[in-house]
C-alpha cells in the first residue's frame, strides 16, 4: 500500500540545503548513539561467545579494531534505521523536526530499493567532500545526488495550521 502525504504537488517545494544539513546533523547524533549501543552489545556478545579473557587478549592485540563483522552489523543497522523511517512515513526523526520528507515525485513513500540507493549514494556524496549534498545549489529542481540516483525528492512540508 502506497502512502502519500496530503499536500498538493505544487505546494511541495524542494528542501533548502540548510534544512537538509540541519536534519543530517540531528540524525547524526541519533546514529552515533545507536552505533555506540550496538557496538557495546556486540562486544558483550563476542566476549560471552569466545570468553572474556580471549576477547580481552584480542582487544589488547588490536585485532578487534577492524572487525569486518562489526562493520557489517553497523552498516546494516544504519541502513535499516534510515530505510525504516524513509519507507514508513518518509521522515527520519531529524527530518520531522525540520519539516522535511523524502518521497517519490507523486508524493508516495519510497521503496526499500530506493532507500538502499539513497543510503549508498549518501556515503558517496559525503566521501567527495559533500559535493553530492551541495549539488542542490546547482540543480534547478533542488535535487541532491541521492535524489537523482534514487529517483526521489526531499520536500519541505508546509507548517500545520
């Protein structure tokens, strides 16, 4: 079932760069806390499975600093965090605060495949010194690389009366 937000398409204006960056900052704080909790749980589980002494020895030797399993777990958790909010109602917590919504051009929620494309391109955009985010200044329709790549848009929602 596609969910749409009840606003006319001509009322939905592209979100400004400042609002997008503010929402990203807000969500970043939430993601940092989420990654700390997941890492702590992973470390406790690893310690319980292989033994506290053995895990401490691995940690002291520095072999746990580049754990590919932990990296995969954190990547998956972050993707599901964003994917859930984007596909459910089009807004992460930071986007809700700043009245932004990611959606298809017809106003419907994006699909999980679009969420994955947005998530991956966000990493690419950040890796090139934020160029993909700043693309909204260049694009006539105010789209970032994530929007272009996932065929979606971020709009500013009108304030509720």
